[in-house]
């Protein structure tokens, strides 16, 4: 049985609830990620800010503001004010199929992975499942006999 531990990313990108919307936008752009986990000083999971949150609560159109002006405006918005706090998280021992079903049925983009004390240890995203699917399709294609397309 494959577990979340085997597929999760443990190279985590986190911020504090005291960071700003500007910090989150700049970090997402720099790291090319769509989810930033919000933790306290002890690494306890507090919330999540997604790219969708940034778009919904930030300046809706950057064409009306220069980068410096945008940063100034968004630096006044704390992540504690916009983060999602009602999260579904999983443990690293969960079967990967169960995690996939959660992401699919709940229509969420990621699952934070925590230990039994709610300390953040990883994340698994919908993007990870697309990568897994591609790998499985490649394996299936190699195992199937060649179909020449003839009747």
C-alpha cells in the first residue's frame, strides 16, 4: 500500500499569520506554487492561503497599479485576515488512494499533512496526483500490446 508519506512534499513553503498578502503573492510568484501553509513558531498548522485567495482579496488588476504600489497596498493585509482555517488535513500514514478521494470529493487543491500533534510535516496537491496519473498511464502504455489501429 502506498501512503501519503511516499508521495508528499516535505520541502514546505510556509509563512506566519503576521505576514502580508504582498509577502504571499511574492513568495508564490518566486517559488511557482499555488498554496502557502500558515504555521506558528512551533510549526503548528494554522491555516492556508491559496492562489485563489490572493486573486480574490488582492488588487484585482495589476494594470492599474505599479508593483511598488501594489506591494504597499497589499502589505497592509495580514494573512490572518484572509487565510482559510477550516482545513482538511491528513496524516502521512493515510493510503494515497484515500487522499486522492478526499481531494476529488471535497474539490480542494491540497491536503496539508500533519503529525498527531498538528505539526506540519508535508503537503500533497492535486498537481501531485496529476503527476502520479501520468506515471501510471505511461506504465500501462508500456504493458499493453501495440494496437496498430487496424480492424
